[in-house]
């Protein structure tokens, strides 16, 4: 009986250690990826309704999530700082006007920081943010402006001249328009390779967001930050909680293999 008890304790101890190792290796700091905040959530996975977005921001605030900007995410990923519990970052791709109309007020209400990646060729066009909105969001202090290239093109297929124009050019346009540094980049459609990453680094960006590079891509590469796409399934706050946990990336990568 004594031997059985000893072996049972040993097995439990081993399982506990394995569980701790798994939780540590499976964790990826959750960076939430939004696109359009509008009423088209039933038509496309890239839309979240204004009502759902507001509930999600309220959920993060009321449940004491550590909502941070990308500078902190980069520091956590590189091991420069310990990741606090319930950490999450918020990002928006493309620069739709509805981000300003619906998301920005909710972020202001709950004082939550976020980053919006702007396609510079779209600035001021119908349905897209203009310089007035971009400057207002940046000046308020909770919205960081990032680059999403000039024309939202698939970067790996471009020749060096065009690639440089998209990566360097969008940064230059935004920095001149804002009068401040633009430190983060986002790959259109998640498309990048090592050559593209080198251009992003050489342009002076401090980091870059991808979409979901895959299970064999490192989770500590600040020039390929993994993100979690938020869609209408996240209307259910239980789903949103799971997606914001830091373990959803591992689940998705293994599910999709």
C-alpha cells in the first residue's frame, strides 16, 4: 500500500511538472487583431459589430486585464520584462473610418491603448480615416499609429525597389503627417519572408505584426508578432475570454495542422 501511495505521488508530481512546462511553452502573449467595426459581421469574418466591440472592451476593463501597447509586448516577448497575468494588446488593420467612429470612443471610455495600422494610399478616401482622425487619435494618447504599407500589396513578390517604397515610404508619409515616430509595421495579409523582414528592420521599425505565421514559427520574434483574429464568434464572451488567454494561438495552430 505504501509503494502504491509513493508511486501515485510520483506520477502526480511528474504530471504537475509536465503541465507547468506545457503552460509555459504553449503561452503566446495575446495580441488581438481587429479590422472593421461595423454591422457586416454576418457577411465577413473581418467585421465585428460596434456593440460587440464595446462589450469586449468593457469585459477587459471590468476583469482587470493588463491591456498594453506593442512596446510592452515586444519587451515581454524578448524576456526583458515578466508578463503580468491577463495581459493583452489590441490592434486594428487597414485604417477604416469605422475604427475612429466606433472603436475609438469605446477605447477612450475604458482608457485602453491600441494600435491602428494605416494603409497610407487610403488616407482620406471614402470609408477610410483622414489625417484629421489619425491626428486626433494619436494626440489623445491611447492610439498608436502604425504602418500597413502604402497600397496593401503582397510583399514577398515585390522587387527590391517596390518593396522599399512600400515599407519605407509609408513610414515616411505617416511620420511627416504626424510629426512623430512610427515604430511598428504590419504585413498586409500576413505576407512576409526573411527579405521582407530585413527591409522592415532596416527601415527603423521596432517590430512588426503578422497574422498567424504557424506553429513552427517562434513566438519571440518581434518582427513576426503572432495575433488572434477577432470575429463574430467572439460575440460570445466565453470565446473572447479563451482567445484572450494566451493559449488560443497554440490551440489554433495545432487544430489547423
